[in-house]
């Protein structure tokens, strides 16, 4: 089978599998977010933590719970890393240094999973399992909880209650993420991923050198790494490592996993607002960006410039032969369009075009389909901006799903779309202005600049993938990227919750023929245009100096 | 029947039959010149700060000015001058819009001449008068005005009836009648009493009269940003911040690339990117929207009301005067069995000659047009005794003393005539009863005609079919409204049967029959509970609560002060049909904002293609490929982009003032059309514009 045919089959199988899951998974999530029934175990848990599972919170209270929960998570993860040497199964690793531990703690709590460390050379099994893997579940659940409040903002009227954070996060973790992870971890193990508590095995290689082979509970972390759009690898090589991602099939499965929840959430949205067509419209926008991005990325990687690369049949540098150009391009597209950031190849080795696509994917705000929950709320915010401008053009005060978009709503939506670009651009600008920080760059020229831009884009958008090429373990980089991750995660969440509260208080306006329809192809096109133009205009100058300058000769 | 059913003069209803389209007003070049000084005055930073987008441009202009003075060059000065022009053009747009209002305000101010008032002390207990200045009148004072005098303040007539010349505020030269009691009691200060004597109870404090408010409104002095304008401003401000940061962060990146940019270029990039087009025109659009209403003789008390008009879901329309002509008209003569139609027509005409009601006149007209019966003057018939309509008999007619005895002709409601016929020895046949029932069922009003000659028994001759005449073009109008997603509800005091028939004929969506003011209020509340916005017109005091409750309440100028205070708009022409136009103007206002915002943002794409290669092609020659317009040089490219940016503001002022073309249609087709014109157009136009400017600019030494 030619690699092109194999590539097409992979891509089509992926689309087919995602389409099959859209309805059942989306409906299932909608049900778990709306049902009033608690499981016995959940009721017990609420009793232990002292929460009334039947009482909904106002948005500020919901936000306080979320922030407090995240703050405690950061603290716990930080302390765990700092006392690592005293923990069992530490494999003899020392405590992580303070700035590295803070960076990693934030990184995993914000669903970014930017790793300034090398997993097999830094973290013992307890930190990986109790610290990092637990956050993989919780940070994903937080994202879905936040989008749930936004959807409730649309569905509820004349109330200031947007849901119960503790109930949401418990249900998402125990009814969705855990069961799927357990089943699929077994599938990964069956296909060769490892799952044990071993330390390092010293082996002699054929050439007579000695090699140290690590062990560890990899499969269990691998599944949620993808399913929760986290991306923090057990090993430094991430999903390029054969113990994490052994075969072409597991590669396909991992791509599927990192997309499946985010692509099904529009169904949840449609179901909850009582109009499935709304979900189809949103998922159409997501899917068209994903398809376009995958096609462009694959095109760039299979049609590289340069004699050597052409002779090799494609840009194979930094890619795994067992995944090939297509498997790597699909993975790279999906990981940057979600907030995953797992990699199965070196993004720094992508062609300028491919690297530019990866960067642009993240700059879109990771909305196609985006991180678990965060992708949908990002897309809905852009939909609100699109509805606002388009709504004016049909001669009415703009309204989305019956909720009017007035000054208050536009304030929060505007702040949301401001936040991430500001963090990326200010961060990159400052880094380029500080001479000392530039010294950490291993490359010069447009490519060197791209690496810095990529780092801040990845951190602020909570992606976590890296171009590498810069040494980011210095206190400055750890701190700067840590701040980018914190602000890039929690400021937008503040605005989304405030918006949800504001929408929930409104009484819906009935739809008439004069109302802008938000389920038709025209709106899908409009929303896509708004996404492209808003993002394109913001990042075009920076992109021009990086990948575009590199790519155009 | 609700008292809102004020008959509307025929000449007005006829003009209202023509479907009005929201038309454009022309931009007079003289207005631009006249507005220039005002535009320059607005450069004051304290004024500019209210418009964040243009304030950024002004600050940029100051920065480039300083830079150009320090390091003079043709390029620096060209950019500086055009940046200042950008700011001035924006101010010009606002000044022109305000200028149109000022002209109207001046006309109004002339009516505000100082008048002396004859205040009645202790009225009505005594008739003692004292002479005071009009400005000294307080709420609740009573004044007396006689023919030839100016009414000193707003108020309601409490005694007497007078004809009043209100041309000062309405522009209508025909005098109007104002009388105590009822719904035509309101008088406006500054108007002139032409006949008779009235006593007016003053209803406004000095300085807060109707004319004062009108002046403030048309001048824009009391203009506040509307909710929607605020929301749009937030979006524009945030875009401005993003682009400011984009450019600020670009400098270190550019320095790393080896191409640090000059201040002039960076400021140019900021100005090119921030949404200056809509930022410059936003307030002009709002002022012009109010102005378009004023031109149609509608005064909106707030911009908020105009915006709400665009959002209206439900229109409550009074039947009489809005949907139908003011009065029922005779449509047909239906003779009883064995009676000749001519005979019936003749009798009907005879019985109506003395009937001065519009219905009565319409019978005479029908007899003439359909049956060729010449209207006979009353004096023509000798020995005629006219029997006027009374509430007791509910009949009218005539007794003619002819040779063969007294000819008695009567017409009236079926019950009354039947009684009269029976009393006079006759019987009314079943066929007549059938005709009566048929007309009632069709929503019409039957009038039975009977006669008695000499001592012969009376007999019923037939029935006159009076029907409500739906104004021409109303059905099409309601179809349009339906396409716009607006529900129309007809309000009438008629019984449900009649109401239903007229509602069907007119094509309204729903009707409220036998409506009392309370019913109307309940209907409004019910609609609003479902989240709908309701618009209505009204003029009576008992309409006031409903007018206040409605989201858009248009009070008729002929109405009472109470109604005018309660509503948020006043129609000086007192033409209820205008409600539909008000809705269209509200929509047009929002569409204009949205269209220009889209245009403004779409413009940025071309500007990037002009400026980015100009900035960086020297260090990354590959970026030269982005210069798809093939602009002459970096300097000419940047200058052209800035000139285009400024000129497009001037070019769009007429559009901002008259509003974009609006055709009533559903949301999808409106959106498709406007995205096509302003979105796609906004992408393409600047590519062409910048290229054309570059073709000229490239010949200027120093910009090559």
C-alpha cells in the first residue's frame, strides 16, 4: 500500500470514527451535565467534601470554587515535585528545582502540559501518577465544566445560577474521563504500550554500547494525555516514543482520542440548547478548519523545498518512520488545533509551511475543535462576535440563541479575544527585546524568531507543544511561560463565567424571521471568516517575520 | 370603543397610502464647508477621548508631527498631514450630522419668542387675570388665550374650543381644532390661537417645554450613547488595543530581524489597522438616524427608542386611521324583494341628505356614482322636514309633504327600523333580515331603509351595506412586515365578528376586538413576558399607561399631554401608519453600523498587503511576494494606505448620514446582501483604491 493511500485511509477512518461518536458521546455528556440524579458514590463524595450537590452556584461563587481548586492543585503539584526525593518509586531522582516545579505545576493544572523537563530524567513514578496524571483528568474536567456554564447561560433564563462546580467536575471525571481512559489504556497496552512500576533496565546494544531502558505506568497516563487534550508525555520524546505510541494503529487511536471529546461537545451544546442544528453549525466550522489545516500541513510536509528532502520523498527529518508523513502531519495538525500539545515528531523540523500551520492552528485560539471544553467556549465567544457584527447587519440588536448581546456581553467577549493575543505578543516582544533571553536561542534569523513566537503561542494558548530550539529551563523562561500559561488559562475562564452569568439572567427573545439564523451555511461561512480575519489580523505581522519570511523565497 | 380611534383627516390618510421607502437625503457640499470650523474645534483632546479609536489617531498625529519636525522629510510630512486629515474628516462627519440638526433647531428657536401670558388667579372660582411673562408660568397655572395670541406654554385646554395654527412645529399650515375634554386637548407653547377663547392648564416647567426638548433633541445636546452603540464601542476599543499591542510588540521582533522601523511607519501601521472607518462615522450614524426621524416629523425622545424600534417584534395598530380609512363607507345598496334598486338608492339618498356624518355623505356619494342620482340640496326640497339622528330613535330621515300625502323615509339600525315599520303597520320581510345578517357576518354595518307614503303601511326597501375600507397597499405592507419577522395586531373597538373580517381583509396577523385600554395594556404585557418588544401608537389620556409600557410608544401630536409624556416618540403629523416607517428607520440605523464595521475590518487585509512588505522586504526579500498590488516603493505604499484610509472616511460620510439601503426582507437575505456588499466589497475595494493612489503618489519626489 502506498503511503499516500495509507494516509488517505487513516484520515478517512478518523473522520468516520469521529462522526460515529458525535451523537452518542455528545448526548451522553449533555445528559451527565443536566441530570439531577446523583450516583451513590458521588453523593458520598459530596458529603465528605461538604457540598450540597443539588444547589447551583452564582457565577462568582463558581469561579471562586474553580480558582481555589486550581490553586490548591498547583500548590499540591509543586510540593510533590519539591519533596520527590522522599517519595517512594522516585527512581532516585532529586527534588525538582523551584522554578521548574512552579512551571510544571502550572503547566499541568492549566491543561497546557508544557514540559521544560525530560520525563524519564526528572520525574519519579509517584509524581507522574499522583501528581501529573491526576491533573490530566482534573484540568480537562475544568474545561468541560466551564463550557457547561456557558451553555447553561444560553439555556437558563432569569437566574443567576450557572451550575455547581463540584458536581460538574465530579461527574465529568467519574462518568466520562475515567471509564473511557480505563478501557482504552487496556487497548494501548494490548498494542504494546507499557504499564509497570519498573525503574531502568541496563541493556547492551548490538553495537556494544549500554542503554538504559525506562519503565513506568505509561499507558494509563498516555490515554488521558490525549483524551483530556493535555499532551504532557511520560517520556521526553512524548508520543514519538515507542513505549507511549508503539504502532501506526496506536498513533491513529491517539489522534482519535485527542479529538473525540472536543468534536462531540458541539452536539452537547446543540442538545442542551434544544436545537441540534446549532451544534452542527459549530462542528462544521471546527471540522472545516481541521480539514483545511490537515490538508495544508500534509501538503507542506510531502512537498518540501530542497533537493535532499525531495529525494527523500518528503520532509522526514524529525519524523518517525512508523507513522510516516501522513501520520505525523495528522497528529501535528490535531495536537495544535486542540490544546493537546503532545507530539509524535519534532515540530521544529516541520517545513516552514508546516510549522507555520502548526503555529497558526494555535493562534486560532485552539477552537477547531480545541481543548476539552475550552475549544467550544473559545468558538462560542467567536460566534458571539460574529453574531454581533452580522446581527447589526440584519437590523436588530444582535442576539444569539435568543440572548441579546449588549454592552455587558460584548465587554466579556472582547476581553476574551483580547487576552491570549496580548499575552503572546507582549511575551514574544519582551523576550525579543531582552538581549539576555535571546542568548538562549539556538537558531538565528526568522527560524530563531519562530521558536520564541511558538513558545509563547503554545504557552498562552495552553497547548504545550514546542518548537524547541530554545533552552527554556532558565528561571526567566520558566517564569515568563508560567505566567503566560496562568493568564492564558484563567483570565479567559473568568470572562466566560462572567458572560455565562450575564446570559443566564436574560430572558430569551423569541426567534422570528427577522432573527439572524445561526444554523445555516451562511453563518458557518461567516463564523469561519470572523475566526480567520480576527486571528489573521492580530498575528499577521509576527507570522510575517517568522514562518512566512522563512517560507517565501 | 377605545378612544384612540381618532378620525384622521382624509388628506393625511391619502398620503399615507403611498408606501414610503426609507429614502436617502443628499449631502450638500455647503454643509461640509459650514461644518469645518466645528470639526476643528472637536480636535480638543477632551472631546476626542470620547471616541477611543479616533483619539488614538490624534495621539499618533501628534507623535508624527513631533517626529517630522525633528527629522523632516517628505514622507514624514505626508504621513503627518494625512493623519491629521483623518482625524479632521472624522470630526467633519460628526459636525455635518450635527449641522443638519442645528439648522432645524434654529427654526424652532424662532418660535420661542418671549410671550406675555394672561394668568388666571383662582380659576375657575374667579376670572381675575394678571399679566406675567411666559417664563414665569409654573406647572398647574391657568392661562387664558384669545384669538391672535400666542399660547405661552404647553398644557391642556380645560375650557373652550379654538382653532390653533401649529405650523411652527408641524410645518402643516392648516389650523387644527383644540378643545377641552377628550383627546384633542393638548396645546404646545409657541403655537398661535386663530379663533375663539380657551383656558389652558400649564403642564410643563419653564425651559422644559416641548419645544425646548425638541431643540435639545435635534441639536444633539441631550444625545447619549445608545446601548448598542456602547456595545459596538467596546468591540472597537478592544480591537484598537489589540492592534496597538500588535504593533508595539512588532518593534522588538523587527529589530531582531534587523529591520527596526521608524516611529512614522509604526504609527502608520497602527492607524491603518485600527477600525478608523467605523470609529470615525459611528456617532454621525447615530445622529443621522435621529435626524431621519425628525425629517419625517417624528421626535424620538431618546436614541434608545430608535434602536428599540428596529428590534420590535409586535406592532399594535389601531384599526381606524391606520388600517382602514377613518370611517365606514357605503359600498352597496341591497334592495328587498320586489323593490327596485333605483328606488332604494333614491330613498337612501333622501334619508341621508341631512346626515352630515361621513357615513351619511358616503351614501349620497354612492347613490350618485353608482346610480346617477344627483345630490339634491336641502333647500331644493320644499315642505321637507328633516329628522335628525338621535340616540333615542337611532334613525334619521326626512318627511316630504307631497301631493299624495306625507312621504316618510327613514334609515337606521335594523332593530330601530323594524320597530318603526311595525309601529306603522308594516312588516319587515325575512329577506331583509337575511341581508342584514349577511352583512353583519361579513364584518360590515347594515343600515335598513324604510318608507311610508301617506297612510299606507310602512315597508322596508332594503339595506345599505356600510363597510370599513382598508387603505390601499396595507396588505402588501403587512406582508413585508411578516417577512421582517414582525407580527401585526389590529386593535379595534368593533365586535369580534367585524374585527375578524377586517383583519382578514387587511392581512394582519391577529386582532384585539372590543378593546379597552386595559385589554391593550394586558396584551402588551403578555407579549413582553415572552421577551418580545412591542410598538404602538396612541393619543388619548387612557392610552398613556400602555404607551409608557410599550417599548416604542408613538404619541400623536393631536393627543393629550399625558399621552405625549408617556410615549417615547411623538409624531407631529399624527399619522399612525408612520409606525412602520419608524421600525424601518430603526433597522436601517443598526444595519448601517454593522455594515460599516464589517467594511472597516475587512479593509485591514489590503492594508497589511501594502504595509508589511514595505516594512520588511528589505531584510526578507521573500516578503516582497506579498506586495501583490505591485506598489511602487515602501514609502509610496505606506503613504497610499494612509491616504486611502483617510479618503474612505470622506467617501462614506454620505452613506453614514443617509443610512444604507434597506429593503424589508428576512434576516438571511439581508445578511447575504450586506456581507456581499460590505464584507466582500470591503476586502476588494482597498486593494483597488490603494493601487490607484499609489499610481499618483509614486510621482511625488521623496515618496518614490
